[in-house]
């Protein structure tokens, strides 16, 4: 009897030890879950229970001066996203396969996104309605009700492709302005994103309209440029012709201003590029060899193509400046427009001991009036006038013509 009791006592003691041990381990485990993994788990629960998707607003339209021509507009497109935690495990592979096939994607990338522990993953952006409808139909047929979202988005379109490309600029994948007017006025054009927030149960199924919150996006505002589409087209046509005829390897620019108010009616850059495909290089030779070019070189080439040289590059005005000298001299009364024989070109003029040639030094212009001097673009005439004006007076006119102040052109400048 005594022996049995002792045995039982020992057993009970052991049992107590084991029970205490288990209790201790469980306490530690609870502690780990609560205090170490707590935040992570809370986040996962939130992701499982709450779906949050942003809704893109429609970007504003860009019009030309007349308001008749649309230079940039947004059309409806769709974005497909997934909430991986809300797709049933047994459906994941099937869904990934369908998305891959439908949108011509890489299966490995898609399956990774579908299986990821994450609240939302973007599968494809800017698909058209037809593709969106095919996916919707397939989802219904396969009884997949949660975890895949087809949301309205917008796609930027430039009806005149290459027209005023370096002025207008283009947008990125998230409809954000990357260059030109699109970048400069992004805050006006972009609008404000909306959102859909939905509560779901533990299995990821939506809880009806209860707990659903919809914040409508606010569409962007439209812009009217000072660019006149007709004048811009004409400027581009003749610029292209002139650049080709004269083999201008570095391209060219034309800026046409309204002299009354300084509004820029046209700003043409040659060569231009297609705004609907801003990442396709406009140089045929480079385009054919694109895959073999290093990334750094590609970036450099694209940035050079996008650059609005009319505002980003410096240019020595040369003979164009003769108009400034002529105007200042007329205003100061030191010359007349048509006084025969006022000037005499001998093919060169000496300034501070340096001989400066007329462009037609081999057959000097001889006797000429100011009007003839301008027609001949004769260098000695204007060097002489400049000397007569003197530095201070000349400077005063440069200032009056606004040549010493900033242009105020509201476009982003891209450095070389
Ligand atoms: Zn001359």
C-alpha cells in the first residue's frame, strides 16, 4: 500500500512538472505572438479584412489657342489589381494562368504577385474595355468573386502624335506628367485620386454594401495653350524642310511670338517625336539597334529627344541681332532708313586692332543705305552703328528689348 502511494505521488509530481512546463511554453508563445509578431499580424488581419484601392481621376484636356484642337486628352481605360489574401488558394494558379494569357504577361511574375502576402498588387494598367470585359466574363464563369479588381482608369492620348511634342510633353504609367506642359501643369491637369475601401470577412468575401466606403475622384482641369495648332503645323513643316535641305545635324527650332503680347504661337523643334510612344527613339538607325545599346546611352538619347531645345539650349543670335542694333540706332537718330551712300562696305572693318570681315569680303557691298545694309546683312554697317551708339546706350536698349530679363516661358527646362 505504502509503496503504491509513493509511486502515485511521484507520478503526480511528474505530471505537475509536465503541466507546468507546457503552461510555461504556451505563455511564452502567447507572449511572442502578442508582443513580437503582434503588429505584423494586425497588419495581415487588416489586409485580409479591408480592401483599399485608389481610383484614378480623369486628367484634364490640353487645347490649342483657338480651343478647336485637342492636343492631349484622356480616354477611359482599366487597371487590373489583385488582393492576394482574398483569392482562394485553390484558385491562385488558375487566376495567374488566365491573367498571363489574357494580357500577354510573364507567368512567374504574375504568380508571385498572386501568392504574395500583400494587400494589393497591380497586374496590368491601361487595358481597353474589350479586354476588361473578357476578364469580367471569365471571373463570373469561374465563380471568382473576390480578390480581383477591374477599376476604371484613364489613358493619355495625343491626337496629333508628333505635333509640338517637346512643348506638350507626356505622362508616365500613373498618369503623372513627365515632361513639357504635362509636367509643368501637372497639379492642374492631374486631379485628385478617389478610393474604394471595403470590409471583408475572414475568408475575404465582401460584406455587402455595409462597411463600404467610396470616395469619388476629382477630375483634373483643362488647359488652353498660347500655341496655335495651325501656325505650329506650318512652322514644323518648314522647319523640317529647312533642316533636311541644309543637313542640320543638330536639328533646329522655330519660335513664333505674337509681337503685341509676347504669347508664343508656335514653338517647333526638329526632330520631333511621337507623344503616344515617348520611349521609342526617333532616330531610325538607333531604333533598329536599340536592344544592343547600353541603358545609360538609351536614357541619354531619350532625354536628348525630349529636350525642348528652344528653351533649354543656348544659341548665338548672330545676324538676327542686327535688327536690335538698327532699331536702337534709328531711335537714337544716328541713322536714317534710306540715306543713299550712308555706309560703305570695303569687305572688312578694324575694331581695336582686329580686322573683322564682312561675310561678303571677297566682293564688298560698297556704298549702301541702312535698308540695303540690312538686306545685305552687311557686317561693317552694324559694327559701325554699334560703335556710334556706344556701350552704355547699346546696353540701355538691350534692357529695353527685355533681353536682360527672363522670358517667363512656363515650361520646364531640361539641361543637357
Ligand atoms: Zn558688306
